């Protein structure tokens, strides 16, 4: 079986420290993919317990397998699967009243890239954690939630060099670690725009923030009433985004009209996550 027409991508799904000289075990799978995201080969714990002086040998192992399959690499991409974000700012220069007065929906954006700190701030206000008890480790969110059940999940979609320090891709926002976890590489903004009933302006946004909900987290306690609570909380998150974008002097607009199944497919969402809002953000 030959794959010579594909450009393989090696995804390293666990962190490796070069030159550590330590025994290293693969906690997850390795996969060799082409640039369209089709998996060519998967290594499941193939290298568990191998002693390595450098992860360079580990990369050669996977690349050799790709070569044996006839996939001659034009370009090798090592996926950065987790990006630690800058800490959120807890002070600002604009009052809440002024932000409320100035906020509006804007659907035209400058091609200039967003700063990573700006995106980090937006993700934090959308669904970030507020540590309130250093002893007990109790945590609250930047948004209120019925019963403290927090059903929302937030995702980020970026293009090539549209957010500084964040390669093009789809990311899940991990509130606990205030970081981005890679779901898929590449620029998926146009695919997302087409899923939003061909609202192509969305593809011009340097960043698209997606608010999703896991309804079962609320309905397990409140039954069908919990469905309403999830929608209410997505509104809380969206309002935070509008106010924070205005305070950062950024532009944004929210989309609620889209093909749910198509958006879920583009974003590769888990089956229990429902997309609720798409938020385009830029300068």
C-alpha cells in the first residue's frame, strides 16, 4: 500500500524532553497523518518503556515506518498538542458601563493577528476558573452556573498566523490549566463558515471562539429544566465576551444560525458536546 501522494504529519501526543536520558513511556498513541487529516498509521504504546537519550531517535522510529509505507515526506510537522496561555489580567482600563455602552457586533476584521494574551483573556472570561480557596482548592467560574454544574465547553479555531504563538488549528480550552489542547491541525475557519449557513465573513475572523454545552451535566440534576439553564449560561458567556472584547478594543460578532451536525463534524466534537454559539473575533 503506497501513500506517496500524501504529506505525512507526525503527531506527538505526549511531551518529550530532548536529551533527558530517562526512561520514557508513551501515555497515548502516535499517529501518522496526511495533511487532510486522514490517519495512515497508529502506534499504540509501541515505545513504552524504551530508554532514550534523545527524543530524536523516537521521531526517527515513527518516520521510518512512514517511509516503509511509501509516504515520502515533503514536510514534517511536529504538532504542539498543548499551549500554556498567559495568565488573565484582573484589572482593566475601561469601566463596565463604558463597555456596555460601546459594545456592538462587527463582521469585518483587520487581517492583523491577535495577541495570544488577548485570546487568553477572552477564553478566560468565556469559561475560565476563579480560584477562591487556596486551602480547599475550591474553584468557581467567570460565569454563574445553576447548581455549580458548569455545563459549558469552549473551543478556539485559528488560521495560519492569525493568533500569535498559536498555530492554525482547532483547540479545546482547558480551564483548569488555562491552556489550549489541540484537536485538529489546519485552518478550518471556512469550513465552519459554510456550516454557519455560508456566513463567509466568519472565515475572515482571526479567531473563532465556539461555546458548546454538555446538557447532561445540568439535566442530571434539574431534568428538562436544565436544558434552559445551559442556554442561559451560554448567554452569560457570550455577554462576557462582548464586554471583554470592547474593553480590549477588539471587534466581534456572534452567530447562532448554523447546521449543528456540520459544526460538530468540523470541530470534531465529542458526542455529548452540542455547539451553541460561534463568536468571530478580530481587530
